C-alpha cells in the first residue's frame, strides 16, 4: 500500500473537545446551587440533591427537591398570572414566544454544552439536533399564538398546566410542553427530571430576559414526589406528561374523575423494518441513528430490528462492521458518536436486560472498541436472532442495545411489528414505494418514517398509539390538546333520573314477567346476530308511569367478552373506503326514517317524550356523520427537511360506548355515528333505563349492510358493564355518558392498557345540540393521527 492509502486506513481521530468553561461559569454564577423559579423569582435553595455529569461522575450543582408547598406556591403564581396572560392578544403572546426563540438561538452553544454535561449526550447531538429543534418549536408556536382564535374558534386555554418531563431530552421535552401551552394562553408549572434539571433552570433565565410576565412559567425541580404533588394538585387544569408507561398509568389513575385534561407521551419498542430491496447501506446508517442516537435512550428508538430473511446474514455482517467504527467517549468531544448514559442506575438496568436477553437465547455482539473507564459508558450492543418471547423483544431497554429478528413476508413483518403493547414509532426501508405505503397504514404507531428515521419537527405531531399514550405534541393536534371548547365550563350537572334508582333496586326476576304468551325479551346483538344473554336473566323496562313496556337481556362479563371479540374481528371496517362507510351510514338513516313512526312510539312509551322529534334528529345525525366520513381527514405537512409528512386520521380501533340515560335513540346514535364514520367498531351499551329503542335498531342494522361485528349491542346495568369494558384489554377507547362516580371509575380502570376516554362526569351534554356535537367534537375523540414521513429527491 502506498503511503496516502495507508494514512486513510490508519488515520485516527484527534481530540476535538468543546470547552465546558462558559457552562461552568454560568453554574458558578449561581454558586452551583439552585432554588425554584416561581412567580418570576428564584426561591432560596431548600433541601437539595446533586446533579452530576454522568461522563465523569462529578457534581455539577445542587438542585432543590421541590415539596408540596413549593408546588402549591408555583400553582398559585401560575393561577394569578393566567387571567392577564390569556387575555393578551395572540400577537402579543406570539412576540414573547418569538423573543424566547431568538434568545435560545443566541445562547444555543451554552445550552448545548450544559445539556451535554448534565445528560451525557454527545455535543454533536445537543448542538445539532436538540437545541435547534427547541428554537424551532418556539418559532413555530409563536405563529400558533397569533392564529389561535382563527384556527380554533370558540376554544379557550385550560388554565394552569402541570408538565412533567423525563431526562432523555431535557430541554427539548420542555420546549414541546411549554411552547404550545403558552401559545394557547395557558400558564405552566413544569418539573424537569431529577437527573437533568439544569437546562430548565437556564431556560428560566431566558424567560426573565424575554421579560415574560411573572408567573407564566414556573419551574419546580424535584423527584417523583414533586411530580406526584403536581398531578394531585386540585388547582391544576391539565397535566402533560412524558415518561415511562408505568408512571403514565399512575398519573391516569391519579387524575381520574378530576376533570383535568391529560396527555401522555409514554414508552416504546419501535420496529425498524428492512425489506430485501432496501438500500442496505442507507438502512444501516439510519439504524445507527435509530438506536445509538442519545445512547438509545429515546422513547421512539428503532430498538427492534426486523430484517427480511433473505438479506439477514449480509445485513448483520455489514451492521457489525459499522458498529466497530462507532466512537464511544467524552460527550464534549465533537467527534464522538456515543456518549454516556444518564446515570449508573441506567447502566445497571441496561446491563441486566442484556444478560437476560442472552440467557433467553439471543446472540450477543459487541464491537471490539475502546470505551472510557469510569463514567456511565456502554458499548453499542446487538442481540440478534431473538424470539418474540424473549424479554428483550418486548421490554423497553432504553439503552444502546439493538434487538434483531427476521421475517419472511410483508404480512409477517406487520404482525411482528405490531406484536407489542407499545405503538410510538416505526421505520420502513424499501425501494418499493407501493410496499412502503401499503405497510405504513398497517403499523399501529403514531409516527412512521419511510427510508429515514428520527425525523422531528414542530409542525408535525408526535405521539403514540396503544400503551405509548395519547395526545400529540407538535402540529395542529398538539395545539388542540392545550385548548378546550368554551362551552364546557357552562355545563350543568345532569339531574338524577329514575335510571339510577331503577338499577340499584334488587329485582325479583318474576316480578315483572311479561304477559302469558310468546316471550318477547329483546336479545343482545353480537357479531351481526341476535344473542341470548349469557346470564339467562332479563331486565324489565318501565315507561314513565311505571308500567312495564318490555324486557331486555341482563348482560354480563361473558356477553361483553363475546361482543369485544366480535368488534375486534370486524376491525377491517377501518380499511373499507370512507365513501363506503358513508354509504352505509346514509342507508342506516334512510332505513330508520322508513320506520320513524314505530321508533317514535317506542320512545314515547319509554320516556313519555316527543318520539317523532328524537327520531328525526337521529336520522339527521346519521346523515351528518355519513357526510363527515370522507371529509374529516388529514393534512400534508412540509417540514424543513426534504420530506413530506402526511398526517393520516385513523380510527382508534374497538370502542366501548355507554350511552346516556336520556334520549333512548339519539343518545346512542349521537355517539355511535361519529365512531363508526371514522372506522371504529363499537360495543354499545344503550340507555340502561330505556334500552328498547336500540334493541329495535337491530332490524335497521340488518337491513342496512352494516358488516357483522361493526356495531354490537349489549343491554344491562351500565355501571357494571362500564367497569368490565374499561378493564378490557381488547377495547381501545371508552366513552361513558353518565354519573360522576362511574366516570371516575371508568377513567381509573382505563389505565390498564392506556385507553383514550371521554366521560361526561355527571354533567349534562345536550347531545341534540347540532352546533356542538355534529362536528369535530366527537370526530376528534374518535380518531388518532399518524404521521408518515416520506423523503423526496433522488
Ligand atoms: P419516569 O416515568 O420515571 O419519569 C418521568 C418524569 O416523571 C420524571 O420527571 C419523574 O421524576 C416523574 N415522576 C416519577 N414518578 C412520578 C409520579 N408518581 N408522579 C408524577 N411524576 C413522576 O421516566 P424516566 O424519567 O425514567 O424516563 C424514561 C422513560 O420515559 C422511558 O420509559 C421512555 O420510554 C419514556 N419517555 C417517553 C417519551 C415519549 O415521548 N413518549 C420521551 C422520553 C421518555 P424524576 O425522574 O425526577 O424522579
């Protein structure tokens, strides 16, 4: 080999350190001790804990462990600041956000260095990814502040938002929370993670410099207990949380029944799918970014590699070669790929999981590269040929560990990809655009990247399906999650009707039996067929004067199980064309209208009210949502990268709907129609007191081409069936219209698989109100947005 060629192969990197001096000077200016930032002022440090540099183990500063009193003081400051802040014009609020964005850009290097020292991530990432995205977020939301009223008419901010964030993207997660909250007109109390509070404290100084009115942003540092004090505080109107699924479930339970808004960004185990026609070298570069970016401590990390079997050996060989060129080292070195994990406890957790994965049959590969001694460093790791049953195939590792398995067909790839309780992100590599766009909608994930990975932008919503949480950050959906309809605060309590008393009264099964002759007890409707109740018992239905007007089956856990199975078997409804769904809803409306008189008489018999008007309103509502089926759709975003991101509006899956006691027909139709229009399948529990209108509805369903299992109807005691449905893992979302106590129970029980919920909390929602309920109010709650990123350019 001649000399130049030799130099190319033997050339090593020299050190390229970024200076920590200015960040250290900033810490020193605070005497390396911090209190909280409350009401525009710094509190005296209280009981503190140390914030350490995970690359060196050296202490950077002492940070105050926030008490419940600290949280209370911050909430009071935010509450006091809210009226003035929310009354500012959007333009005025936007200018503050713009000023913050400019200041972040101005001090971006200081932020990047401090972030790297506090968290351990390579400076290359904090400098080129985290901080620019933070600034972008504030710029983007400066615009939303100004356009809020035009784009979200008749909406108001929640009030005081409690925001809790994790340690993996400390400043970026802060920006994702604070920027939309302020743009919408809320004030905030934010708690950074205990390991990484420092950039949040520097951000507080930026707020001072931007002359943000005091109390609009409050930063309270602390541990889990401080977070719990925020979620439990009675004067907080909305909680936004990013962190583990485990803590997300605790927060879901803690906020149940409080009426607080809630968005949860939780964990993931995202698939990275490589088809045999992929550009392998690009796919490997993408993979490096997917799993070794931020040491793999990324909620959406492409941590499950799925490779098509025909290229598996070649792909793994190339991957191993690439892994051996990765540089692990001082995060402040600009030529380092992998820095330090956040803390020793994280190193121990990851190491244990790797051992487990290998013990359960995975093949371990670690490249023969140097890593610094001391500090929280780990080598990039591959565990290949794992079985789906291996712990590491399903548990989130949250470290630099890639897990690999192979597949043969696209169908198998989709099945493996979706074989997880999570649903945050997914990546697809193929040169076949038809294949990519066929697979993307089939993946149960909130974000799908095609021939690329880890793309983020303020204009594009980010968030999960399934146990990865609900709500979106970024984009219009992200803004929407910090606003609520103006009329919500005027809702009045629902007056208790005879419904509640009827259900709690012990019944003599023979007391109300129908007159001699053929039994006409209405059956359940499950999987397109009428079904007898499993219990063999029936429930009487009384008219307003107390006279018996009919009987229905008394549904139980097994009826629900059957109905959920039928609803899941019919999930293909989501993939029938929106036009087709619209046609079926129109047909339902038409067939209901044919029988208007009969339905009106039945309503009158059950409630004594004007049945004709209710039937007419129900027909109109079916028409309205038939009309929406092919119109409530997504957007194409144009992020700064050379990509488009298509925001697809997708169904939630199998929904449980428990209709209100009043309006036996419209009460059910008003909730079921938007759910069906958007492609959900439904298990409906109609009004407990007056269920006969919906049992009559079977016949309309049967004559309207509604596929079997799309709408299943189980009659019975609403509270009991609500519990079974809320706890059922086969149900993806639950809506309950009824009393406050059951609403609370439904929300708490929904934590099991992190269902999306809507409950009426004992308030009266006048579902006949077309202006409020014939449009996006329920459509938005019946759908979730998936963003599919597609690169362009050769
Ligand atoms: P945790 O859920 O443990 O912590 C997240 C935040 O919640 C921290 O500020 C934490 O405080 C706080 N917290 C802990 N317990 C409670 C409680 N009972 N009530 C209220 N707040 C509480 O997650 P980690 O910080 O360990 O972060 C890692 C996890 O976060 C991973 O599982 C990852 O998947 C997920 N994550 C998800 C993201 C997403 O966008 N979906 C993004 C980033 C991370 P403290 O840490 O101070 O104790």
